C-alpha cells in the first residue's frame, strides 16, 4: 500500500462526502460500519440476479409460473415505493406526492396516475407502502412487478391480492438469506460477486491512527463476515495485518434495527470457526461478539450520542433508527451516487440551455398574462387608465402564444433527457420532477453525511470540519429563479 500524494487527496467527481448537518470529524471518538454494501461492495447485477433466481425457484415450488420471468436490473431502483393496495410501483417527491408510477411492469399514463393518486400522499408509516431503501431490495421489487402482471392475467391460483403477492415474495427472499445458499455460493466464488476497493482499508487506517475507535456492526453471521472481510481487505493491508486488526469491536448477527432499540445479551465468538460462548463482564477490545445491543456497546467503549458516527447503506436499519434512538451521527452509503453525479456533470451544458429557455418562457408567459389582464380590464371597463383596444391586444397575444409553442418544442426534448438521467424509466435517484425525491428527503432528514463509498472518507481526512451548505427558500435572491438582488 502506498501513501497518497497531494494530488490523490483532490476529490474525484462523484467521490465527495456530502454534508446535511455540520459534522466535526475531530470530535468523533468512534466510527461504526455496516458490512454488506458498505465496507464490502457487491456487483449489484450479479448479486441481485442470483437472489432473484433463488426466489424464482422457491415461488415455482408453490406452483407460480415464474420460471421464464427474466431479471431486469433497470426496472427497479433504490428509493421507489411499492403500493400493496394497487399493485403499483411509484416514485414520490419529498412531500409524498406520486410523480411516476407503474402497475406491474406497465407505466401508468397521466390520466391513470391522476385517477389513482390525486388524493393520495405516500406515508411510509402506513403498511400500504414498502420503501425500497437498499440495493438488496432490487430483486424483490423486480419480482413484485412481474408477478403483479401474472396475477392480473389470472395465472396465479387461489384467492390472492397484491399484498399477498408481496408477502409471498418477502417470505421467499427471507428464506434465501436464512437458508444460506446464496451466501455459500458467494463465499465459494467471492471474485464473482465482490467489487474490490483498495482505498477502503486505507481510509479506515487513517481513522484508526487518528485515534478513532472503529466498530464493525453487521447482521451477517460470523462465517460470512470473516470470509468477505478477509477477501475484500487483507490483501490491501500492510505488514501482514488482517481486517481484524482494524476494529476495536466486531459485532455479527446484530439484528439491526433492534440492535439500536432493544437489549439482548452478547455472545463471544470464541473461535475462528464461529464457536460461541456467553459473554461475562465487559466487552474486550479486539474481540468479536454476536448479538447484544448498542447501549451495552456504548457502555463498553465509554462513548455515547454525538461522539459516534455510524455508516451504513440501509436508510431505516442503519441511519433512521440510529439517529432517532441513540442520537449517533449518521452516514449513508449510496453507491449509485457516483453514476448520478457523472450523469449530471455530462448533462450540465444541456441543463444550462434548458434553464435559459425556461427563464425565457417565464418572461413570455408573464408578458402574455399582462396582456390578458389588460384585455380583461378593457372589456370590463375598470382599472387605472384605458388599456389598448382589442385590435392592438389580440395580435400581440397571438404572437406570444406562437412564440411559446415554438419554445415548448425546443424545451420538450431537453426536459425528457433530464427526466431520464440515471434511469430511463425513473430518472435521477434524488429527483422527482423538479423536486427532491422521497429518498432525497429521507437522506436529508436522517443522514448527517452521505457518500458513494466508505473510501471517500480518505479524501476529507479524519480531521475535517464538514459544514452543511447554506439553505435556501424560493424567495432567496441567490437561488436560480429567485427575486433579483436589489440594494436598499
């Protein structure tokens, strides 16, 4: 491993650590990490395709005609929401209004979507909605979309509703994970599923040598954790060091989110093959444990609350609950963010053209609105002065309408391109139309920082004081489209 030179610490595009709430890394005493899709990243298509195939096999045993349904990785993305009442998949904005929807695999047209959701606000506390908030949800969402089509075609027997479909899929997915077949396959061929990142161990070494206590808290069992961490980390560590040397405490089988909200006993992982024994006394640094609770972990390390940063990929199980229950600082890993940032950068010249045309459209619309008002005042004989008569107003209004039609024809293809960035069906991960997506709102609300991968912390260093950007409101003169800045 070689130390980074000064150029290495220049943050590459898409590799930033983005701050919602000011975070002083110097004041943190401990940093905890999830493992799957956080410290260890997977080839999403390879993992989710294989998980989908395991679900297919289990559902086929129940007589469902799913054997010929192919996995479609572009059909679903993180941040979408399943509507278990209507069999739909929706993308909502930060206010909970549905901006795009599919029924099964069929996109809803404007009128269908309006009829279904005009009076509906997505509320994730309602059991009607299932939020796809991790990359592990993609195979589940894809299967749900496809079996909705089967149910509508009456190809699934028995009294069955859209909620029943989801429950059956959920059971098959849980069995896939609990029975361990998929994980055994990954351990046998990790090079097929794991995407190596040699900079992640370096980022953790930076934090460790800066005095941070590092913790690994994962729901995965010991055997799988040891195999994946060894494969992803050991080759990149110096001087014969292994991944175990990075962490003060390792906790497997954590049962998150309950780990953060309930109390359970710890068991010590006594041997490399995973033999357990009840833990007596305080937790010891350098050891691995199963189960337990965050409250006991805080007590063992002598830390609490804002002294701890926990980083994971699951919006609810890693970020939301941790923030609410413990007041730990939180970091969310969104690997897709790199592609989205690149797409936004590539689209920037077109975005500037689109913004300029939209400003011109607003100007023309304002002129047309003023002429309409003048026409109204002339016709009703009220208001200050006399407006021009219809012979002057009508041609001017007609000209403005024609210019707006021509301008709309220029805007439409650029707006379509903007709506298809990152994903041709659903668009950007963090946008829903011109607004923030529901996922972006969750990130904003619960994640103090977010980034595309753990190794990005190398670029900000363990000593950084991260400050959130200045917030803005529609009346802010510094916001595009805001009022002009006029001196008093």
